[in-house]
C-alpha cells in the first residue's frame, strides 16, 4: 500500500488540497518513510524530482516574496502578499497549517501614505526563539509568535518602524521610505538587519535617495539600534549572517545610467556591533560572466566559506579574499538563471536556485540543483512559475512558491503553472514540493 501511495505522488496522480485526504495520507506516509530511510548517502547522490504541490487557502497566489525553512519549528514560511500575511506549512507533512495575518498586502509604492508606501510581507526569517520577523510595507518590521504551544501563536507581537527623517516627514502624507524588505538574524548579538531597498526623499519631488539598512534589537524592547546608508547603490538586497566571521554579508546592486555603469554591484561586510561596513567586494559582471549588468540578489554560504550569490544573471560560487577586496570566482553556473532567493541545504549538501533553464534555447523556469561541495551544476527540474527555493534539511524536501498572474487567476489567460499542469490546481498558484528520488529497489528494501 505504501509503495502504491508513493508512486501516485511521484506520478502526479493525486492532488494536494485542503479537503484532499488521499494526498494527506500520501504525504504522511512519505514523511514516515523518509524518517526511516537507512540509505542517506545514496539519496544524496540521487536526482531531485517533483513530489507534490500544496494548495494555499484564500486568494490565489499572485504576489509573494521570500521564504524560510526553519529547523526548530519544522515549518516552511513564505511571504504571501496576496493573503496579507506569512503562510505556515508543516515541512514534515507538507500541509498548510496557518497564517500570520495583518500585513500590508500587494500595495503600491511611491506614494506618501501608509497604503502607498510599499507592499508586504517581503523578507522573512525565524529565530531559534520561535519568533517570525517579516519586512512589511510602510517601512515596518513585524514580529510574530510562531510557537505552536504559545497562547499568542500566529499573532503579531510588535511592529517596528525602520523609517528615517530623510524619507519620512512624520505626517500622514509624507511616508516615502518604502517597504522594509529582506533581512537576517545575528544569533550571537540577537540583532536583526533589514534593508529598505528603494527609499524616496520626503520632500518634493520625492526623488530616489540612497538605500539603507536598519539594525533592530531582537530582544525586548525590540528597539532600533541604528542605521547604515549605502551611498551610490542601486538598491539593497539580502543580508546573510556569517557564523564564522560573526559578520553580516549583504548584496548591494550597482547603478547604471544609460549604458554607463556608475557603481558596480557588490557584497559588503557589515559589523553588527559597530554598525559599520568593514569591506566592499565589487562584482564586475563583465569580467566575471561576460555580461553588462549591475544586478545582485540572493546570497548564501556553506560552512567552508564558499558563497553562492545570484549576480549578473547567474548563480556564482565564490570566496572573499580577506586580505584584499577581491572575490575569488570558483564557478559561474551558466546552466540556470540566478533567482531572487538562493538556499544551501546541509541535509543533502546542495545549493538550490530558481531560474530559466539555460541548457536549451526555449528553457522553462526550473529548480536548479548544484553540488555545494564540488560546485558542479547537477540538474534543472521544471518548475514553471516557481521561485525562491528553501529546503528543510530533516527530510530534504525543497519548497518553491508558484506565483501566477492576475490574468491566470481571473481565467483570462491559460494556466501554465506546475500547480495545474502536474496536479490540476487551476488558477490558484501553490507551493511546489520537490525531493530526492530513491534508487531502484529502495522501495522494496524499506518494506
């Protein structure tokens, strides 16, 4: 029976839905089977494949952002602007279990009011204290309780403003700092670092000003500790805590005027105690990847200080020269595009990205799998409309947000997403779940 259920899940013959008991049983069986797996080494070398999809209740997923797979709560979280909150998924059973509500939703940017000052939620991270921090619209960071045993489970506990006087005049019609965006957590000093990527001047004509990041005390009273400005930057992307150096790394897009690059993209090293940038590592996309680009988005590290950064349109694996400001390029992965969020999974030693499959002229959006030890691209798994991968290391399930367009949700455009083509969920969007396939004969060995 278990073998048949697993095969149904592999073949896409069952559909995950809120009322779908069959797929719930299948997912529970798969999770139980994974926990008893005695062939971990073989599975590490096996390919990755689509396992199932998870339907999200409420509005169709037409606007979403960053995700987080958390080993402490054993949950997967993603910023679901379409439903004004952060969705919570059981990463062992692959089922939706709840939502932190009360966030900005898909609001516009560039206005001067609280409802025109950026969308949210955006970046998300969960601390070991089972606290969710989420960047939100109107330059606000939301702190929520995600401890299932708590009386305040899924409730927002505190809202913290990241606004600066340069972009916020302090009145109801002068809020121009934009959204509070991506963030990460320093577990040593208990500090959150969060980016405001696109602030505008509080005074007319409200031109773009330099992006900045905010340091927040992650313990009560959750006060703002300070800010850091990035002069000349073209935006601000992902902070990432480096456990070995006890510093934040942050990706900083460059700036281009016409066809002239005025500021190269970079990785900057941020000291959480001095609140200063200690070093800048420029990324010359022309020299690195042969392209004219100033883009950089996601960044992640593995324990040997190998870094995967999404820059210049590609996933790039590199190290930072501590004696100079040079980057040492290990590998440019040109088989798949570099997406917004990238992830390292210690459970299987893989980097995961989402982007266009570049191995064919008409490549589709895919989940890219990269061996983090050898820096070799392994495979692309079709994931049409999927983005922002995060992996749960306990069972090596990889989750992506499958975001559809408003036209698909309205039924005026065909649904080409993996939610519909593989599992018949039409016009809703979903979360796609991938995992490693077993080697032939493994099913029989487990029963």
